């Protein structure tokens, strides 16, 4: 990898970390992200305030769902970081098993990006990727390019 590409990757990673800190709900969840080339893996470290059912204990389903949605938003933002954050149009979440009191990992797969709409699938797992905790399938509205982005 060239030095310029490496610097760009580091710059993007720093901007992504800043984004995660500035969006209040992402900050509340403690969401983190790791970049490897153009792929991002979201990470949600376990914290006691994320437990929804203390009898099991299990992570709150809303926490898992929000983490999946934020992973999709961050992956789309990485495609064009100069734009505003994408907004969810519709989201379907499949909960496959209880989220145990462990860290959760998620990876988004951007299936199609149009001029205004993107289709994204996200999978979340805990200890093993082949044992997913939940899936998200959703459509997100992309902001139109700003005037500065238009070609002269």
C-alpha cells in the first residue's frame, strides 16, 4: 500500500472515530469501528447498561437493532464521507438468538447504491461469525451531493 493510501485510510479512520463520538446514541452505546481497506467492522463492547433482561442476562433487542442500523449508516457514510449521514427509510431486523453479555460485532454489505437510495444487509455475531445473533436488511436515503461536489 502506498504512503498516500495509508494516510488516507488513517484519516478516514480518525474521521469515523470522531463520527462515533459526536452522534449521541452511538456514543451512549459505546460503538467502535475498525477499518480494513474499504470494509468496516462495527464493535459494540459489552456494558451493563445495555442489558434488557437481567434474568438471562441478555442485551436489549433495541440496542442490537440500533447497533445494526448504525453499522449500516457508517458503512454508507464511508462510501462518500463528505455527505451528510444516510437516513433509514425502512429496516427489518431478524433476531436469531439472545445477545449474551459479550461484545457484539457487525459487518454491513452494501448491496446496491442508487442516486438517492441504498440497500444494505448487516449481520451481527458475538463469538463466532457463523453463529449470527441478528440480521438487518434496510433501505437508506442518501443526501444529494452538495453544490461543492458538483463538477464545474
